[in-house]
C-alpha cells in the first residue's frame, strides 16, 4: 500500500516513468546502490525523527551521517529518531521504504545540503525494493519540503 501511495504521489508530477522496482531489496543504501548501479552517496536516505512531539523526515545523501550539534542548531532539540516499530504509523511508510512522497499529512519534510553534491538522487518509493531517479530540481518541485537544512557531518566519503 505504501508503494502505491508514493507512486500515485510521484505520478501527479508526471514522473512515473522514473520509478524503478527491483527483484532484490533496496532497503539499505548499499542494497539500493547495487540494485540501481550507482554510488551509494547518490541514494536519497530518508531519516525519521520526532521534533517538538511531531514526526519529521530529513532526506540526506546516502553516505551522510547526522551531526548532533548541527541538528540541534537547526531544530533546537537533540536528534531523536523514531522507534523502528513506530515509523510506519507516524510517517506512512515502513522502514526500508521511507521516502518524502505520500507521507502522512502532519509529517514535515526537510532536504539536507548533502544532497547538493549530486545532479541525480535516488530516493525510495515507499517500499524496500523501489527507487525513483530525480534531479535536484525535480526533487524540490515534487517534495512538499519545508526548507533546506544542514544537519549532516562534513563529507564522509
């Protein structure tokens, strides 16, 4: 169901042809990079947090890691990831398929500056065996994001 919801969301923007489904898992950065045939850092990794009692997602580049100090500077709280068992009900997608498309209405979406290193980003599409190929401008256009943030550690490649 989550895949269908995310696919319908992306289809509204005329980008359904960019969606890929795989026979293998793409639930982790490494698996997604292997399935797509790209560098792991080009994977759009969607991380789920609770900020001020509300769920948010932050899309970061695949090899990036959250920097606690930067996160606190952006959101005025320490990063607190959503518990595995609560992700699907709070965000609208299960772990392994979390993406910024077709999330629950109350979920705020943020894009991290780490994505700007790439011309193309491959976020999941609501399932553990899917991805969508997007340029940064397409990502901005179709993602109902709040703002760009800088919450990751400096380049870890």
